[in-house]
C-alpha cells in the first residue's frame, strides 16, 4: 500500500492587533500624547494643591446687594473687588482696615482689565444705613459687607473679591526682582520711615533709598512707597502710587519665568483670601497671558474734602449720582447707557443732607494732608537715610557695620553706610553711635535708646574718610528714634 504522503495544514499567521499593529509614527504620537496628558494632569493636580493654600471663603450672594439690571448688564464683564489690608496677624476677614480698595473690571470679549481705586475716606452708606468712610465696611463686616457697600453705592454687580495682606505685596515684588519706580525727592524720607516699621513688623531685610529718580525698588521699599500719604495729594496720591506699583507688578508677572511664578504661588497664596472657587481660578488662569491692563483711575472723580461730625475727615463725592455715571462710563463705555438707580439717588441725597451742597474743588495734586485717626506706626526717625545699627558693613545698607546683631531700630548714626555698630544684642531699641559717614560728616542722633543692651560695641565700618562725632543721646520710641 502506497505510503500516504503526510499532509500538514499550514497554519495562518496571526495578525497583530491593537498597539502592536500601529505604525512607528502612530506609536510615537500616542506615547507623546499620553505623556503630555499625564504631565498636564499632574500639573493641574500640583496647581490645585498649591491653590489649596489660599484662604477660600464662601459669601452669601443674597447679602451682596447685586441689583438685577446690573447683573444682566454685567454678563460680558467680570467685576472683582480688590482689598489690601494692614494685618500683622494675617487676619484677612474682619477687624482689619482695608487701606486699599479697588475695583477691577475684565471685559470678557477684549480681555482688557480696567481698574479704579475707591478712595478709602469716601463717604458711603454702610450696611446699617449710616454714612461713614468706605474702609469702615471691611473693618466691621469683612469682605461681604465691603462688597455689599460697593454694589449699593455704585450700582455695581461685584460678586467676587480678593484680599491680600501687605506682606504678600513684598513677596510678589521680591520674587519678580523688584519694580521700577520714579522716586521723588520728597518721598525718600517717607519711604525709609515706612520701611523701618515694615522691617520691624515683618522681619524682612532691606536697604534704604538714598536718592531720587527712576530706580528698582525691592518689596519692602515699593510697599513703603505705596503707603505714603504725607505729601501733597494725600490719599489721592497714595492711591495713585498703589496703582503705579500694581501696574508694574502685572507687567513683570506676565513675563515671569515658571520658577518665579512658582515662588510667588508658594509665598503669597497663604496670604490671600478670596471667594473664587478652585474651578473658577483654574478657568481664568489659563487665559492669564491674554489679559491686557487698560486704564486706571480713582473714584470719586469730582469731589471735595471736609471734617464732619461723627465721621471725621472725608472725601465727599459731588455729586454721588454724577460720579457713579462717570464710573460706569469708564468701565463699560458710553454705549452702556447707564442711569443711576433710585437707591444711588437716595444715598446721594443723604450725603447732601449731611455735608450740604458742595462744589467740586479738590485738586488731587495739591490736596493737603487730611486729619486722620491715630495710626499704630511711628514714622519718625533720627537719621537721614538710615544709620541703624546691626550687621553689615560699608554696603549702603541700614544694617551698617559692627556687632549689633540685627538691632534695626537704633538711634541714627552719621551717614548711611560705614557706621559704627551700636551696643546691644538683639535689641530693637539700641542707640547707634556716630561713625564713618559717606562724606565724613557728623553723626546725627547717636546715643543709647531706651532699652539698649550692654553688649560690646560694634566695629567701625569701612565707609567714609573721617569719623563723625557721636550724636546726643535720644529716647527711642518702640525702637524707632523720634
């Protein structure tokens, strides 16, 4: 029998399916796409974790006094209240003064942001129906009452706010490498005076400002600059300085590196309070580079000033209705066709009843310093451009030569660098001694402060050509020579 030829079924070659069947190009694209998605997800997660550092507050929408017509008209805009508070305990919600009040309005179509300061002494109706200064609302009722006051008096539709402590301003500016400010001669001593107190309260270091002109100011210096109100222009000029600093921050922030932005987030977010949700913040953050800072102004436009019973020194809008009309035109344009509400008219009549019929006679550039409540700061000091004792030597800093161990607020010494270190160890009230001035001048207001310690005297800095004579003994005031 013939041998049967072995028959073998030839098996079919299995086809690759799924990822294995893709072309090399498609595989690379998929890997890169997946990696990008993973990185993006991780980035969002990291940003979300950083945003959790912000003090997020929930406000009651029913208490914000948003009127229906303004709410409908405002759908094309995002209006946000900005508050800057002076809180040494980082208290951002209540029982602290809002030294800075601004309204920022974002045009969602053009991405332009316009900002108006609200002068803090402006007479406005409060939650209890009384007339008082604008910054009273935040002190007694926190951001909720402050927003409600702005909406009620200005016919606005603000539903969001951001509050920052002045410490955060210092951190932002330092992270950005400073801001360029044109310092005027009359502002130098005030910058150094405010800076002295800021340093004492925050523990942050800074050199002094020793000349006028365009220069790069660090966080302490720029914050001190934005606090000045004891020059011609008073609070009007201060608000202008604050807007100037803010515009420089925005300009530099939009060109900041990721490293700088990360530093700002880590250092500043814990000092911020807002009612923006995490989702809202992420939504607006993605367009951050597209925002354009537009015009900036101050409210009221037409005004006068006076001291009134039970209120004190105030800025009186002349009239409230006409000023609110101008504010709406500034933010939303002539086409908005705004007419003051009955509520604004009623408040305007109330202001006239309290202050009388007035003429708008205030020139912001020449306004004299108005009477203000006592402040906890002592801005007087006994040196020209520094001279407090401490570490450092011949480096144009206030912490000039010697072993004073960070005794910042001592009696002034001759010149602004190369000064002899004062006595004492870790004392804020040490009197500095007259030392080597920059030009060998005589030391001013040297001597021992009230609570100077008995540590060894400091070494002489390497500054001037000749040694100044020690000044007379002075009495320190909380470590700041008067």
